[in-house]
C-alpha cells in the first residue's frame, strides 16, 4: 500500500516533465498509477473475501503514538477498485480531450494523479489522523483541479467555494476524530469501529463526523458547491464529482455506520438530509439546460440516495448502498465523459441548441444510452439491481431496524419520488443531447434571467430564462471527435451492463461489508426476484418518470413560475460578502497602523488571560525568598527604575539608554546567580543593540511625539507593571505545577559524555538542542535580510566602501584634500612614512574634522586586534568555559562597530572587505553541513563526534565536531552585525552625504 502511494507521488512529480516531453500521450503513462491500484486490489480479492486483510504499519512519530497504518477490508477494497479503475479510464480520456497546445497540462496531470493518490490513501488508512490528512489533501487537490482554468472568474469562484465549504466540514470532522480517539484511547479506525464509545462524546463526535461527510458529498444545505464546480474541465467532473471526491463523504458514512447507525442522531440526520438531497437534486435537474448541470444536480440527488442507503443501518440497505455506489461511479462518470464528447463535437452543452447529434455520433449516443439506462434503473443494468435491492431493504426497515412504520413509509415514498425524478431527468438528458428536434433555440435567444439581481454579476446555475423555440433556427454544428474520447465512456457503460448480469458474484464480494452492520436480515442482489411489490413499485417509477418526461415542457413552464425559495448559492455568496464586510470593519478598527496600539492589545490580552488564571486558578508557594544577597536587590532596583523611566520617556535617545541600563542590570543578576555565560551574552547583546538603536535614531525625530501625551505615558506604565507582575506570578507558581522531571535533569552528564564539553550552556546550544540553534540562526539570517532590504531599496548588497575610493577622488567631507600631497608625485617612501605617522586608522581622514576624535581613534587602534583575538579565544574555549560562537560573534561585531564609529563607512570597508551575505550564507551552510555530515557517516543528524590524539610538543588534543557548528554560528552573528552596520550605518551615511534621502520623519507617524 505504501508502494502504491509512492507510485502516485512519483507519477505526480514527473507528470510536468512527461507532458513536456510527450505531450498528451503522457496521460497514458500517468494512467498506469491508478490502474496499478485497481490491479493490485483485484489480486487481493479472494483473500480479502476470506478475511485475510493486508495491514501495513510504519512508525511516524513514536513520541506521540502516531503511525502510518493502512488496512484493506471489503469496503476499502471496493473503493480502491472504483478510485483506481475510473481514474485510469479518465486519464486515458484526457489524452484526447485536451488540445495539444492546451496550457498547464503538466500541472493538471500531476495534480490529477496526486488527487487519485490522496483518495487511495484516504480509503486505505486505518489511522483516523492519517485518514484526516488524506481527507484534507483531497480538498486541496480538488481546489486546484476545479480552478484549472484560473483565468476564468467562474472557475476561481467555484474552486474557492468548494475549498471553503469542504475545509469547514473537514475541521468539524477533525474534532469528531479527536473525540473518538481520546475516548477510546486509540486512533486505530478498525478498533474504534469494533468498540465505539458512547454517551455525550459519541453524540458530539457523530455530529462532527456527519458535518464533514455532508459537506464533502454535497448534501443539503451544502449541495450548491457541486453544480458550481462544473466550471472545471469535464475529466475533473467525471472523476471528482462522480467517482472519487464526493464519494469520500459517502465512504466516511459507510465506514462509521456499523458502529453508530442505531444512534438516533445519526439515523435521523441521515434520513432527513438523504431524502431531502435526493428530492431537491432531482427537482433542480429537471429545469437545467446545460448538460453538465443536469448531471451535476443528478449527482447531488444520487449522493443523497447512496448516503441514505449506507447510513440507514441494516444489512440489506448497506449491501444495496455499496452496489449503488459502484453503479453510480460507472454510469455517472460515463455520462460526464459523453457530455464532454458532445461539447467537443458541437461547441455547446445547451440541450436546446442540440439536434441530430445521435445520428451523427451513434457510438457516443450508445454510450450515453447505456449510462442513462443504468442511472434510471432500467433492467438489466447495475443501477436497476442496486435500486431494486435498496427498495427491498427500505420496505423492511420497520422490522429490520425497528423504525416506526410511518417513518419507514416516508423514507420509501421519498425514494420512490426521487427515483421518478431520476427517470425523468435521465430521459431528458439523453433526448436533449442526442435526439432530433423539430425546433431549436439560437444562442442569441438564451438570455440570463436576472443578471440585475445578481450582486456580483454572476448567474447562478439554473437561472437561465426559458426561451421560446424558434422554428427554422439552425442547430449547433456537429464535428466528429476522436474515438479515443468515446471508448472510455463506452467501457464504463458496458461495465454497468456486465456486472448486472452477475448479481450473485457482486453479492458475494460485497456481503462481508454488509455483515458488519449489527441489525437486519442479509440483503440480496438479483436481476429477477419474482413478481414482488418492489418490482411493481419499480414499474410504477419507470412509468411515472416516462410520463413526466413526456410533459417536460409543461413541467419546465410550471417550474419557472413556481416559487423557488432562497437559493443556497445566493445565500452563501451574500453571507460571504457580509463576512468580508465585517472583516473589513474589524480590520479597520484594529489594524490602525500604530505599533504601540498593537503591542498594548497583545499585552492586555496576555494579562487578562494568563494573569487572571494565575491569580484565581493556581496555588501560591508557601515561602518566597526575595533575594539571596543584597547585590541582587541593587540590580533589580536598577532594572525596575530604568523600566519605569523608559515607559515615561518622550525622547527616543533617552529611552534607548535607559533600556540599555535595564539590560545591563539583568546581566548583573545573571552573574550573581552563577550564570557567567548568560551574563556575558546579555552584556554583549545590550551593547550591540544600543549601537544599532543609536544608528537608527540618527534618521528619526528626537521625540516619540510632538505632543506631551502624559496620559498615554501613564497607560504604558500601567500596562508594563501589569505584565511584569503577571510574569512574576507565573514564575512563582510554575515550579510548583511541574509534574515531570525537567528536561535538563541529565544535561550535565550528557554534556560531558556525549557533547565532550564542560560548559553546559554551550554544549546545549551546539549539540543537545542543536536543532533549536539552527532555527535561531535561520531567524537571524532572515532578520538581517529584512533589515537590509528595507534600507537598500534599489540594490540589495550595497557597496563596500574602501579608503582608496575616497583617496582617488576627493575627501568625503569636502574642503581641502588632505591626500593631495600624496598624489603630487612626492617620494613614495617619504609619503608612506608621513601618512603612517599621521593616521591611526586607515580611513580616518575620510571623516570631516569636526566628526573625528583622536583619542577614540587611538583607543580603537590599540583595542581592535585585542578584541578580535579575544573573540577567537571565546570561540575555541566556549566548549569548556564561558564563551561560544554566539558570544565570540558579538565581540567581533562590537570590534567592527567601534571601528566604524571611529573611522566612518570607509573604515568599516577596510576592517571587513566582505559582503555580509557571504558570511551569513557560509555560517548557515557550515552549521547545517556539520549536521548532515554526521548523518552521512552513519550517525544521526547534528550528532557530535569526538576525536582525541596526542601531538608531540603540543600534548593531548581533543577535538569535537560541534566546534565547526559553533564556527557557523560565529559567522552568522558577525554577518548579521556587519549587515546592520552596512545598512543602518554606511548606507545611511552615504545617503546623507549625497542628499538622496531625508530623515524618516514619517516613521514617527504611528505615535502621533
């Protein structure tokens, strides 16, 4: 089973390439994927019937108990035949249906095969979570297939409508799946069916499961999405809306019916929705003029009948329902394919413009006749056998299912009336497509009925006005398409005849599923069961349906005058429009462009949710130790005071400095608490952050707002205090709520044993929780890219400013050129000596005199190389002592920062003549590469390897491969700092000097 799914996946992936190479002929190759599933199911027929059901199980997420479990019983075997067999024939049909120059054939083929694979996984899954995954995959794939003609508004709307409705139902079904899984303690589908839970849980789960099935199978009140989906290509309609997607909901009903069909909520939901859909779909089909819409509403009607049969809960109706499911897949897929042939031959699907098609296309007419005969229940076809068994089973509902006589009679009457409608619209379909008419309606006479009342300009299915036939009007011209378009439909039609001739074999194959139902006598499939009341009822149905067809014109006129009630499609569209209006109003009220407002709302919700729960729903510790030494109180007081002053500050620079003071105070707390690594990192981060803020503040107004806003400052202070108290409360109660040992319980031993280091913090980052670090450095890379992209509007990389550029042209700051003596041809040796004597930094002379500080330049010259060496020391010693790649990268970043502050943008180019993107990419590649390399040599991803060797003179050397991971972290941090310096520093300097940009006054707009 896994192999079959892999075959479908591979076919879906290579489909675009195959179509590009072989054109439409590639569909023949793609058809092998679903065909292989059907053939595989056939090879298991005898064993499945004997109870030897294949099971495959692969561990997916063992920690969560999730498994990839597949199992094939009679129901899934039958569905595999339907999904695979019809899918293969439809793909062969596609090879002749689409033109050679059609756009997007490769994508269509890939999505089609992927949908077939998703349906196969759905019907074979024995794990409910896995079943839901495939359920949603069918939803996504159907969205892509329905919207294949993406340039058409109708296709886009139909696809969106289908995915919204079926996704909503799928989410409801997920709730039911979770309820059942948690109630039974297992998500194994076969075990849940064998031992179903009861009580309120079962009631809610039933409602949720049926919500998913109803939306997927287009039962009322969600039936309208299926006719709208006829905007899809005809092969999509033949497969998704006849044999596959809409049968997914029926499959769910059939799968859970043995467990819950006796539940009252289940039974009456199935009866009401099944009967209502059967009648409504048949009634609406009688007044359609588009052949695909006739079939679409007919499909809605038939889905109501099939759902009713498999969901009623008796063995007889279950057998009939499964037989009807197969018969419907054959005749309805055949009829959709036939309509595609008619459309290709005449250029229209309007039955009022078609005449004489049957004479010109006799084989197509024969295929259509076979499909219609099976659909209306004419003997000897599969539809007749299944419908006879269904009527027989419904007739005995009172005795088999314990249903009240009036209810059983009502169901029988509804099915009989629905069958009459089926006969009427079936005959109307064939006559409209292939009959020779004395009068046809020209295309110009087909006017939309109520365009003015359609708010979005669209015409719903069934809103075309009845046009008066005009004698002498020319019918649609008829061409002769390829026979390859015809024979897939003919094969399906003949299959509907062939399987009906072997009813005993069909009963033998399907009876094991029907026997899983708890009540009722076994049903039977037969071509002739004698002159029974059911046979008489069948004759009455056929006669009444034929009479209704004869008076079809009068019926259409009556329907056009009759009150239609609220159109479900129109109700949906208006509801969605109102929802959009509400969403726009909510967005306008909440998304006001004010960052302080957004942050305030988030924090207020945090306080209201977490804070209230912490106070009212937890128990406080009996003893709280405020501090362990007085120094902690001093640092805490500094952090508190700085935070309060930040909340009240109006000047940006003042707020940044106060914020930095609070950060340094927190670093002091870390240090006193015995966490030197955290303290070092905190100090370095605060230093870099302070510089970055100052660089950005150069281009921002000095004040947050032009107005005092004293009230808002007090509000900010109140929110800050509330959040602080909430976090403190959580910190107090969280340790007492722990029920398991902390994950760090064994980190100390693992750091030495597996990580080869004594610095637990660093080993955790580069070994024990290396995946987290990979994610964090990826975020840093994205952040650096985002910052630079906001600044470099015209080009991403920016220039590397070198001192030679300034010396070659002129001093950046203007005025007399200090480098002129060097360029006047003086002695190079003396010039070099003179220049060396007069400069501490190579590019220092590119700054204006009023921006230079000799003391600063001297200090930077003395400390820069020391800082670089110290960062390298932190990098290599971090595995056993405070340090590591992150801290080392920050030290290097600070060294580059002070070099830039002292010498300007040209000095930054001299200090680091490399693009930041190179460092960022190289660092991420190195960190990820170390993890992949470990996997290639037989270990797990990101596993560390320890090498120890004795080197003469140097002594014992211990090398851990996580060092290279740490080097990658180091490069990413350096690249991030360098990118920020180039964007917020050098690039803004260049714009200020060239006058390209004005200060970003508009950035303060959110606070005004």
